C-alpha cells in the first residue's frame, strides 16, 4: 500500500500514477484525548484502518499524482533520527573534503552515535526546501527512510524488521559548519520525506535497494542500501537502546558518497527502487 498526505492534509492511496482520495477513512481513527500519546496517530492505527482506506479509495475518482501538492506522509513523528557517516565511501569523501570535515576527524556511528533532527524541519516534496545561510554551503543527502510502526525499547536486531511500518525517500539537507549536526540539519524544510510511504509488506529486502539523486540533470549520488555500515536492523536496535521508538518515528538511514551543494532554482530528483521518485524544488528562505 502506498499512502500520501496531500493538499489540505488529505489522505491518498496511490496506484501507479493515480491518486485515490481516502480521507473519509480518517473518520474511523479512535478519538484522541489529552495528553495525546506519543507518535503518529495514523501510523499507530494503520493496520486496523486498511479496510476503511481501501473502501474510501474505491468510492473516489482518481486524479493524477502530479496534480496535487505532496506533503510528508508522516504528519506527527515523535522524532526524526539521523545516521551519520553510514556508508564507507561517504566517509572517505568527508575525510577528503575540507568543506565537509572542517578539520575534524570523520568517524562512524560507533563513535558519533545517532543525531536528532527537529520535527519542525519536516516537509514533503511539494513544499520544497528553503535554503538558509546562503553564504554557506547547503548540501543534499539522499537516503532510505524507515518509518516505525510498532514502538519499543531495547529492540533486538533479530526482531527489528517487525517494528517497521513503511519506507520512504528521505532528504537529509545540511548546512556545512562547525555547529552540532542536530542544529545544522534541523533547519525548517531540511528534512524532506516522500513522495509517499510504502508499507513494509511491499518491499521484500530493503537491504538491497538501488537509489540515486540528480540535481537538475546531473547525477550526484547513486548507490545501494547493501553498502550501509549499520544496516537497518542494527540501526533500529541501536536507536532503541537509547530511546523508546514510537509509531511514526522516522529513521534516516544515512547517505552515500556524492553529497554536494544546491542553490535556489535547483530541482532535486530523488529515486529509490520499489519506493518511488520525487522532485523537490530549492528556493531561498527569504
């Protein structure tokens, strides 16, 4: 199942290049009372909501996916988790590029751990990226995003895949500098998720997915998730050893070599096998 959030926070079921409105299914969500529980309400109830989504979509008239504004398919994650330096070739380029390392010794998750991106940085491809600090280098980083379905703490690697709800394309945008990663990568619009979520049952092996990003017509990054240093089960287990994961939490799994700058007027075209593709415009913040 491919689900998107679009226009005025409507819910869509995507089949091919057509979108079927399933917003009526949201009426079947259980009511919320204060204090609102951690996590995304739709993701937490998605399994139970599937029949209502299919029924609502069946009663709607399709429209082209390209005719709507795609937002992040996850509306309310309790956290967005980033995985630094999780491809060997990216580590090599970071060590060689002074504009990336700024004199620092580049190491892997074993040393750095993970980092957090502000929830307020989350947007969908239709909303685009608004660059801040245009006197500094702003880079694209494309990666597979994992969306947690069943929460938990201290999750074993052997059980980790059972905690995944879905996958999506993530852009972990970053401004280069000396500040902590969480600040430089937590800027408004610097976490792009889309174009939709693909439920875990649709992808047999997320550990062997080709993906790439083009900026305008230039291929910048091209790799396969088989090259991850910390693979997906290990990332989930590692993250949950520090913090409880909740439905809708997003783990961006890391980016390969080829990161590079973007400027206002560019368009980023990201693609992941079996997930989809999205085009993300870049503009100035002001």
